[in-house]
C-alpha cells in the first residue's frame, strides 16, 4: 500500500474507532452508574411503595429515570444501544489489519523467527479462541462463582501475555490482548445482552412476567464489560509508550496494568 494511502487510512479508521469507542464507553459508564444509583434507592422505594428512580439535571432541565423490571406499559419506540459496539470493533479490527498484519509491526526478530502467516494466525486466533475460552468458563458451573471464574480468567490473561510476548512483538502482544477484550465486550453485547433483552421484551408483549434470570445474566455480562473497559483503554494507548511493551518484563507489566485497570474500574463505577 502506498505510504500516503496507508497514512490516511490509518487516520480515518482511528478517528472512527475512537469516536465510536467514546459513544460506547460513555453509554456503558452512564448505565452502570445509573444502575448503581438505582440500587441505592431500592430500599427507600420499597418503603414508599414506588419503583426505584434517579433524578438528574442536564442542559438546564430535570429528568427522572425509573427502574421497571415488569413495565405495565410498553414503549412504542425502544432505542437499542448496539451499533456503537459493532462499529468500534469493526474499525479496530481493520486498524489491526492495517498496522500489524500489513505494516510490519506484528513480528520482532529479537523475539522469535516465525513467519508472517503464522503471526497473523496467532493474532486472529487469540481473538476468537480467547472469546471461546471466556464464554466456556462463564457458561459453565464456574460462572456461578464470579470470584473464582474471574480469577481464572485473569490468570489466563497473564499466561496469554507471557506466551504472546515470546512469539510476536511486545507492542503487538499488548494490542492483541486489548483487541481480545474488545472482542469479548462486543460479543457480550450482541450475543448475550441484546438477545436476553429481546426475549424479555417478547415475553412482556405476550402478557407474561419476564424471566429475571435472563436479566441477571445480561447484567453480569454488562458488569464484565465494565471491568474490562479501563484495562482495554490502557492497552490501546500503550503503543505510545515503549517503556511498557518494550521492557523485558513486558508481560508482567501488562498483567499489572490489567489488574490495576480492573480495580480502577471498580472505583470509577462505584455508586
């Protein structure tokens, strides 16, 4: 690809990726904080015989949001928060291909001597095999113990960081683990959260009470996305700081960044 075309493609895709990511992460932050405030109001709401609600002020007006698990009146128009996640993932994957699979940033001769084809296979495999492993853990009985399943997932991330930094460049390893988080988050939206919500909505339209277990599963995947957001952003901007991916302890630094990011996310999203 001619340098000028590559540079403009990089700029255009990065702009779309960052913009869509801002929309997606902003919505995640908003609804997670909103859910937290609703939880704080639940006890007072029960005592007053009303549904939990949150009052907000913005742009010179006041709004009130109510939490309804079984609404008596269904909305004629319902906005689905989904395209932001998909556009973020697609633009990110195209950037991955442009910068790493065709622009020489994937491999490092000081790390290994694998072929470009093998490196690309490892990179793409990381995304899809990684999601499959994640899905298998949380869909299994292990998923009933969030602390245990979360610990296993984190240890697998540490192992993946060690493995990737010994076969592809450190910079590529960081980006691919960030891309794995983005893949999991997008798949959670499209494969778990949205289908569960659609099933609940269809049940309500039939005049039946919704399956609250579906709601809990969707909420759990939203919670996962929340905890992955901060580490994901950390990893995506790490390519500007060679002191992280360029260190001989790059896999260990990555592991600490992921753990620290998850802890930071918990504090940030605290009601």
